[in-house]
C-alpha cells in the first residue's frame, strides 16, 4: 500500500503542472486578439467605454424605494 504513495504524488504534481501550463497557454492565446481591448466604436456608444457619471444613482435611499 505504501508503494502507491510516490506514484500518486508524482501523478498529482504532473497534473498540476499540466493545468498551470494549459492556463498560461489560454492567457497567451487571449492576449493576441482584441477581445479585452477597449471598445472605440462611435456608432454604438452604449458599448463604448464611458468615463462620465450616470444620470441616475445606483442606490436609492430608503424613503424613495
């Protein structure tokens, strides 16, 4: 029974290393395209990045709710 401990430990280390490599590969793939780039589309301003304040507050006080 104690002979399986090193085998399972090595398998766990290999599986963890492969998962880390896979995640780094996915991050590397996502950096190449413009998926996470800011949207500069002037035809559709609702999807563009906005720096101005919203006209309606997000939180209302207790009396108006």
